[in-house]
């Protein structure tokens, strides 16, 4: 199996060395592990959640040195926040060393909606508008065509605040666009470690993903070595229940199929 969403200590909120993550991947009998650490954000937004701009190249070089040392394939990626910020050198989007780019939304405006320190803001906002704003950002992100994978598709549910209105009109256009562009959506198992206690995305969205023929990939969003391949048995069971019989992987920004 594969895990395309693990972090490193460069993001300032993850533990362990890349070697420790790789060793855990081998223990879990993975055949591919993808590092996708947080790309640099501006200083006023960084708040110990991303690497610094000058560390991006160090990160790539560090992982390059590990690519041929282990029996598991090591893939090099970034998790890039959208909207984009000038602190991340966009040349990495065309860098032949990079295998994939995850696009993620962690901010609605300047509000870091998935940060525990700012969770009280949910109670001050119209929850349905929060969801609409979030999915509008995700749609715009996919529309750029710059990203290979959509990260934690429904992250806005992290703390258990649920939209009371039907969000199909917001979600389905994103899925249709992802299908047309062959942009994958990850099944991110970190949701099981958060207050919401379920994967990103929810099972009903997985079913719609399958109906729209959206490629799917697996990621643990590991911030510590022991989280590599977290709850993958259940994740695989869910995507099979949704109808999937294959997932995807990436090499040098090119997508390929892995049969389950």
C-alpha cells in the first residue's frame, strides 16, 4: 500500500526524522511513502505550522538523498496552501525532482479555521457560510490546474461543526472539475484522530467521488512516525464500499494506477 501524506519536523509541529517515517512505512508493508510537508507561508500566518522559505530547498535535497536507500519508494511532494502566497517559490511546481503537489485550504481569509486556538470563531459565524466559503476556495484551487491532489477534502468539519444546509451544490462542482482534470482526492485518515472522528472526506462524499470517477489516493497526514498508514485498513474498506477497485500514485507529477 501507499501513504502520500506524511510530514517532517521542518514544519515545526511534527516529530521524528524522515528515516523514522520510512522505517515505519516498511513495518506497515507500504511500497511507497510520500513526503508532503507544509510549503512556506508568510511569517504572519506561519505560526509554527510550515517550514521557512529558505528551508524548501533543504527539504527537497534531504529527501533526494533517501530515495535510493530503502526498499520502499520515497516520493517527494509539498502540501501547498491555497490561495497561494509568494513565500513558496512556484518554480517547484515545474521542478523535475517533485513527484506531486497536494493543494490544501487551511485558511478562510486570515482565519486558520483548523487551528485549535481559533476554534471559538465557528460559534461567531454562520456555519453554512463557512462551509460555502471553504468549498468555493477548494473549487478555485482545483480550477488552477496546479495541484495533483486535493488534501483533506472536508477539513472544515474537523472540530465537529456541521453545516445545517445541504452542501451538494458546493461539493458536486468540485468533484466534477476534479474528474475532468484527473485531480485526485486523498482519503485522509487523520480525521479519525481529530474531534470529528471520521476520515476526510466523509463516506457519502467518497460515494459521490466514485460516481464522478474522481481518482483516489491514501494519506495518513502523519505528524509522527507512529501515525504512518494510520487506520488504513478501515480507509481501504470504505473506498471499496464506495466502489473503488484502484487508487493512484504519482511519479514526477505523472499519475498512474495501483490496483487494490
